[in-house]
C-alpha cells in the first residue's frame, strides 16, 4: 500500500469494483467525470469480467482523461469477489481520501466536494456517507431511499455497537486512507452482506462516522444490483464462480527482483509430496526479468517434471509497489485453496512440508494455523501452549510467517494482515488470531530453510 507519507494530500481516490457491468459502468463514470472536486484519482478494479467492460472504459477514458490526476484500470487475473477487489484497489490507491463507488450507481456532482469538506472540517471523523435516492431506468424518476440511515454520529456508533443495526450506505462512503493501516478493508465474515460488517468493524475500532443529510448519490435498483436487498444475488453468483477447492493448497509467493533465487524456491515447491498445489506469485513491481525466469521454470516443470503436484501457477503484478504486508494479502485474495500457505522468495521448503501441515490441520480441527520449525532461527520457534504465552503475555514472535499455513476461513474473517504495528505485521496477525480464540501450532520438524 502507498505509505501514508507518500499519499497526496487532498487527493481523492475513487475505487470502483466491477464484474460484467459494462452495460452500467459508463453512467457511473459520467457521474464521476462531472464531480466539482478538482483532484481525483480513478481506480477501476475489474474482477475478471467476461463482457466488454474494458473496451468501453478505455474508450470513455480517452474522452475524459483531462479530468483525473491519475487513472488505473486493473483487470484481475481471477475473479475474487467485490470485497477483495475493493481491498486491492484501496491498497494501490495514493489519495489522502478513498471513495467506495459501485459500478452501477451515479453520484451527484457535489458529492465528493461536500464529503471532503466534512473530513477537512472534522479531523476526528474518519468516514462520511451521504443520503441517497434509488432509480431503475430513469434517474429523473428516482425515489427517496435514505429512510433507514442515521445522521448523528453518536446514534451511528450506538446502532452498530449495541444493536448491530445497519444505518450507513456502503456505496456512498468516503474515508481517510490512514484508517487502512488498522482495519485493512472489507472482509468475508459471512458469505454475503459484508458491507454492514465493514462499517461495523470500523465503528468497533472506535473510528467516528458521519452521514451528510443530503441525497448526493443515486443507487440503481435492478436484478443483481450491488446495492439494495437483492444485491446478494450477484454475491452468490460470484461465490459459485470462486468456489473454494477442497484439499487445494494455495502457496502465496511474493517476489521482487528475485531472478537469482526464484528458480530454487520454485523447485522446492515443485518437489512437494502433497499432490494438489497452486502457486500465487505476486510481483511487487520487479524491474528485472523475474517473470521470464518464472515462466521458463513453469514451462520446464510442466514438460519435464514427473512430479505434477502444481496444478496451476498464477502471476500477478500490481501497477504500483505496495510492499509488505499488503502484497501477501493480494495473494490470499486471489487464492482458491482450502488451505493458504506463505513462502519467501529466498526460502526453500522441505519436500514434505505442505503434506505434513495439511495432515496436521485435517487431524486437528480445533487449530486454525500451523507453522514449522526452520533453519536458521530454530531457537526462536516455540510450541504448544508456549505459543499463546509468547504472543499474549511476552509479545514474542515465535511463528515464522514464511512457514505458516492457515485455513482459508481465517483470511475471510480477518481480511489478512494489517500494519497496525509498524514493521511487526507478522507478529500482529498471529496475535490477532490467538486473541480471537483461534489456535496456532508449530510442527517441531525442520521443514523450511531461510
């Protein structure tokens, strides 16, 4: 993610997540082009659409590029769902403020300007939504839709903390990018309807939210709409498309200028005895020929290796350098495995590493994550009850993140790593798991070499 010190003051990053909405997205973009606020970055996260969205957007941008400080159209290599697509968009953005915008909705021209004004005048407010109207085909025939919203920050806080009552419209929100260091973004606590849990998470981190009592946004009502009660149909369709694959292990492998080491790392993964693996490589803006080395290795592996444990290799290079821990999150969001394992681009795994970790999690359903002993630094690794004591009582990091395997549910429920503890994101993730009642173990065998 763009570091806070590198974010441009006053810049608003509008993030649109879209999936097969080519027939609606131009209306949304035209509304953004008409915004009176002068400093806007537009980021369109195409969640592997199969329609003509890309062609339409590129044609539109040629006519409207004068309007934007920056423009990114990023088509993901695999459908991962709107929540994860938004998170990736948040983390590649460079604005002081971030706006969530559904691809089928339309914003009033003064919306962004008025939201920035609220945040500038209220430094203790972290997020601001607005009232909205709904429409079907003709925006001139829109109807009031804000009856369920609250317009008092204290009432908003009480509604979420005490009653878990939704009273902020997700698709109208603007928030300070600094908040992402702690809350990460969207997560998948339940299969559908996580917009409420996104806001609830923010409120329960004691951030202040306000709503502008003006109808500054138009929500389109249609079958499959990302807004309204029937928005969940599309979420369900996406879940079917991105179904977690039983027994598959997704190995997340971040790389950056790794041409000298990546072949050995991949060779150690390709030698695993576990038969069902996909590799997700996230390239953090390498400027060497890492991709060529990776492609050549995988081609040779498919053509000549007798061990066919690797079922797929997905390579993804974001348009901006984001660094750790966000690069690991990108890999986890794109994964499809029942289990997610992390790996360093200069590390080597024992041939039985993945097999032994999967066996442990299958045999010990109470555990959510498992690491392994490793060399060097084996003396830093602890086991059994000493793990929880190390994190909760001693604040001591005793699980090597590059040996970690987690059940996919832990990523869905946490959204992955955050940077709340600067430079200690690996510690914070294990601490968060343990503090929320999840159990973590280390295998005593040395199964990883740094």
